[in-house]
């Protein structure tokens, strides 16, 4: 019997208990031994819940119990999760975490600590919920040099953009619908401003390129400025707007990373990833293009990924699963040097705008949309982010700017 402790009995923690209850026998076969939850840590009480029999409020009970071999951290946030996880590892316990904030900030350090003590720090559920992506990057794609990782990594924003496209809703209405369905928090800033996706692409980038990518260094735009008019233009072009989190290695081996809305067409692998689903596109120099698709969040899909890590930890007690993620910082390419095409909308007199644009941008691709008047819209040639900033200073009445990936 392998005893584990679960830190946090919220949505994911209760899901872990449920998954181990539903699939206990098959999990036992895969782990080679029975997985037993000896403790659940939470500050709250849960009257009437069978979990009360193993509920504790003091982390030291878990830390000082030598029978606990694996600690599952599903609390969220950096503290006290970081302190608890570090103490657990110093006590000789492997750790499984679904906590993207913790992993993005302290992943390299905790992996080093695991190696030092022949333990494991596993975090499959921290990025794609139920989508397996960490393990493939760490094990299945090790023969490849990763060239690009691009993902729709946030189900809330993908749901909002899907509803704006499918039902013609404005941003505020689509957000309210997401909140009613439980897809968005009361304070949705971490999702809609792109911060959640930024942490996730930082984790994937660190694993793909083997060095620490600080999420604070990643240029980030959310979806709060996307309007129903932008969606109408997208439809007119046969395109969709998605919030992409991308990390790309250039021909000079330098890496640039970004989180921002983009326009894509049907030939892009992520075009059909809609609603609350996530998709992650990986390009390797040998394997070519690979896609991972599934539920990026939710109680049971995420808990399933957590339990898979528990099984992995149970099978490797006393043996470290090697993960290449150096604490040495990877310096990202300055965003101003990155090239893109840009979709730009301008309000006001169309003829005046057209003359202004031709003078500043030269040849552009004009775009029109049904029922949109008193606007001039166009797509630029490929230019750098810095060139765009400089040129926009000479434009009056710019309403919207979105990057184009076609």
C-alpha cells in the first residue's frame, strides 16, 4: 500500500478523491500497489462528508508521518503551497501538483530538489488540465528539437470568443454567460487579461527549451478589447479569433514568446478548438507537427491528470524521473523585433483613411465586413512590432489591431 496525502479539498482535491474511488482497482494495477489517501489537509470542515475521517488541519501531521510517500498539492497560489511542498520534499516525500503559479515560479528549483533527494516533482495537470502535454514533452519528444509550441491554453477565453463568433454576442454578454456556467470566476482578470495562459506557456517553454522562462518576461495581451465588430470582420475573412500562447525558436536559435489574440483560418490546426476545450500544437524538427486536444480544465479531467502523476510517482519511489529544466534563465527575444502581419481597423472617412494608410504602409490588403460602415480595415504586409508602433503614431482613429497568422 502506498499512502498519499492531498493538500486542499476544493474542486480538484475532491476530484482526486473521486477518481481514486471510481477507478481504484485499475489504478492499483497500473501503480503495482494500492494507492491509499491517508490524509486530506484543509482549513475547512466538511460535515457529513466521509472525508472527515481523514481530514487534518495541520500540515505537520503529514510532514512527520513517514508512511506518506507522495503529497498531492492542489491548493493553488504560491504560498503556503510552496512552503508545504518544499518541506514535504525535504522530508523525503515526492510531490504531485496541479498548481501553475507554483510551477511557473519555482519549477526549476523544485525539480533540482527532487533530483538531489531521489524524489519526484510532477505537474502534468498544471498546464492542460486533462490534456497530457508535460509527459510527452519530457519523454516522448526527447529526440526532437522543439521549434514551436502554440496553444489555446485557457478554456474561459476560448469559450467567450467561441460564443462571440457563434452567437454574435458582445464581450461583456459572453463573459456573463461564462460566469453563469461556472467557466469564469467572479473576478475573471487572470483569464481574460491573459495571465493564466502566460504562466502555462512559460512552463511549456521552460520544458521545451530546457531553461527557465520567467512568465513576467512574456509579452501578454488579453481579449478584453476584442469586439463583436472584430468578430464580424473575422467571419468575412473566413477566419476566427483565438487567444494564442506561443513560444517559437527562430532560425537564429533565439526564442520569442507571446500571449495575444490572433486571426487564423481553417488550415491552422487550432482553428476548430472551440468552447472550453484547449489545444496545444507542437512542432519538432524531426517529428514535424503534433496536436494535443481535450478538456483543459474541469474537476475530473484535471484530477485524472493528477492521479496519473500519482501513479508515476508511486512506480518511481526512490528513483528520480529526469526532467531537463535548468534554473539558468533563457533570455527571450525583444518583442519589438518579432514580425507579424496585422489587421487594423480605422474609424472615420474611408477615403481619407485609405490615403493615409497607403502613404504610411504602402500596399495593404483591404478588408470589408457586412453592416460595418464608416470604417477602413486592412491587413499589413509582414512588419516588426516596432515598425507597427512607429507607423501607428502617424495614424488617426485606430480602433483595433489584431495579429494575423495566415
